[in-house]
């Protein structure tokens, strides 16, 4: 009987794969649990990695640069605090020695391909023809069995792309960082500095925002308000040739208008404009969308959200989270997923509402991911979750349900009041039919403000007028969530690395706070790179 050794990315994942594939026994080696079973006429040994077992190091020790001679080495040989990896390394080597066939069952993305391929090639020197790839998006028994029965050939393209990304990141990070460090040391100072292929452009983007705030000079303007007992209306200049036609840019004009209306105690309703419109349901979550919504709803930073989502995935509760996709393919089986969610008491009624629809089809976003669909709940019942895990899980379930909902029906109303020939507008928005709002509560964030019922020509009593002097505001700083969104929009970094890049900028003390403020050190780093090595902070070069 042939033996296939399967490499799982983490111990918990290896355990879930074993539970899904059938009856297994546990064989412990060097303090690591391996899972042994027979399936499809083969002996299967499932051996866990623990994330990256190898990392890139320069061929020779030293602090010289440039460095271009690199090699993959066991991570425990060169990284502090990585001694725990050694037993997994030794166990994998022992198990791979028994293999006739090798299966990479790590996450199906660039990093998973690198982790599994490095283990198999470095420890077993395996021919690519004997390496298979297991592709799955959830850790549910059905998906794992289907993936095992439909093993793919070695994913050479994805693996080489991942390996190349690691090498390029190493070249950029080590060489330019050492140049920065050397410059500091020559001035008799010591500070841990770094930059990189994505880190440089990311910091420059933040620095550009910081400089625009520093250089910003406010412009004064004035607004005039009409106060009614039930609402407030704002002066509008219908002849203004700019968008902000409620702003008056000359003090003399503002005071002149105010002087003419301030003693008036009545206003005539000159126009009522009603607009009925649809508010479409949201699109499915990709990782960036989930990070943004978790930040908005719970004030959870992107890195923590990513970590929580990974835990939920490893517990079999959601699909693979590190995805760019905003689409849910039909092959997922919408009705079956909804029926599983119906089995969870807190979602029973909501899931039934969707199942009762004549047409069960989700709203789809534009972005796709060749490897994984958008994030969705598997329907597996959660056990004990932490408070934050429960929040993120609930958000994912409610978003999944909401994408199947009908568009909400909303109404906007603009009330135009005339006072001595001057126009004042009051606006409101109300919901007429909630529809998908009911599926996404309490996470719906829409304005609800209703104006009193009036008719055109009706005269209303006025309480007072107000002249407010204001200033234009500087550009808004990025938050931890919005910077991750911006990195995605500019195609910088990957779904898995963007939050880590921002975190590294904090660690290096280039940025601080949330909203994010760039420190003097961060500004100095960007200015130095712009002057002496502009390619390092170039978005275009990074994307290429």
C-alpha cells in the first residue's frame, strides 16, 4: 500500500482534516501528533506544520549590503522565540521519509503554497510530479472530503509567485533597511529602521496625507440657519457656481443677507421635493470589507479582525477569510447553508425569511479571487467563543443573510422655505420598507430624520435665525481601517499582509495614534527615500 504524507498548515487544521476524512489513529512523534488513516486505497499520514517552517536568510553573516545571495533556512535557527518550531520540523522530516506521494494541504493561497512546498521540497527533495495540492475554502467535512477526492497537481505557478514575492521583499527590506541603519550609525545614533517593497509606498502615502494637513491653510466661510420648532433649515444660494452652495465665502455678503432676514418670524413653503429610491443590500465580505465593518461597528483594528477571522475559519465556522472576492458562487448551495443557519436559534427566524423568498440569490460585488469565494458562514454551530469572536461571527452571519435581502425602500424629502426671496432648505430621509435592514440589524447605518407634514404655500412660524462663522477643515487622517482600504484600492500589498504592514509602521514608530499621525521620524524616512532612492517609495514599481 502506498503512503501519502499530507502537510497541514497548523496542528488544529491537521486535526480537522483527519476528523473529516474518516477513522484515524493518532501517532505521536517528537511531541507532535500525526493522524494516520486509510482512504482510497492509500495510507494517509497527516502531519502538521506550524505556519512557516523556513524563512529566507542571506548566505553569509554580516551587515554588508547589497545582499543578493539568499537561501531558505529553518526558522528556529535564526529567529528568536522560534524554538518551538524545531519539533515540528523534525517530525515533518520523519514523516516525509515514509512518503510515496506528497500532499500540500496548507491554505490555498500564496503563503500556503510556499509553506507546504518549502516543507516538502526542503525536507524530502521531492519531485514535483509526486506532489499534489488540496484545494478547499472551508474546514467542513464535506468540503475537505471533496477536496481530497479531487486532488490537483502541484501548483507550480502559485508556488513560484509566492517564492518570488518573498525574495523580492527580502531584497528590498534588507538592503534598503541596512542603508537607512548605516546612515543613522554614521551619525553616532542607533535606531531600528526598516522599509520594504510595500512598506515604503505605504508610509509615503501616509506622509503625503500628513504633509497636506501640515500645509493646509483654512478658508473662512459663513452659513445662515433658520430654526423652526421641529427642524433646522440652511440658506442655499441657487446661483452659486460651486457645489457647496450653502456656504457664503464673503463676510459682507453673509452679514447683508442675515440683516435682511433676522427679524422675520414667518417663512413660506415654496417647494417640496420628494424622491423615492431603493437602497440596495450590501455585497458579501472580502477580508478588507470585513476589517472595515468590524472597525466601524466594534472599533476592532484590522489586524485583530484578521486574527479573529482566522480562528473562526480554523474552527470550521466560516470560509477562508484571506480573500479578495466579493462574490458567492452558486455551487456553494445557498439553500443548504441557510438551512444550517436556521438550526442556530439566534438566526432561525432570519434564515427562514430568506428561505421563504421566491428567488434566493445574493447581491454580488465586482471583485473576484481565483482561489476563494467571499467570506460566508459554514452553518456549523459555534461552541464557546470569546466576546470579540462572537461579535465578528455575528457580523459575518448577518452580512451573509443581508446579501439575499430585497432592496430597502427609502424616501428623501427636501423642503424649500422662502424668506424675503432667500431660500432655506431642510432635508430628511426615512425608510418606507426595511427589507434587508431587518436581516442586518443592528449593523444598519442609515440616517432617519422625518420632517413635519406641510403643503406648498403654507406659512410656518420661525423661532430665530443664526449666522455661523466657520472654516474649511484639513484633509481627514487615515484610520487603521481606511488605510487598509486605501492600500487595497491602490493594489499595494495582499489581503493577508496589509494589516501587518500598518502594524509594522507602528512598531517602527513611524506612525502613531488612530486616526493615524505620521511622526517626525516617519516623515524624515520618507523625505530621505524620496531624495536618494525614490523607487523605494514608488507605488508603480511596487505594483509591477
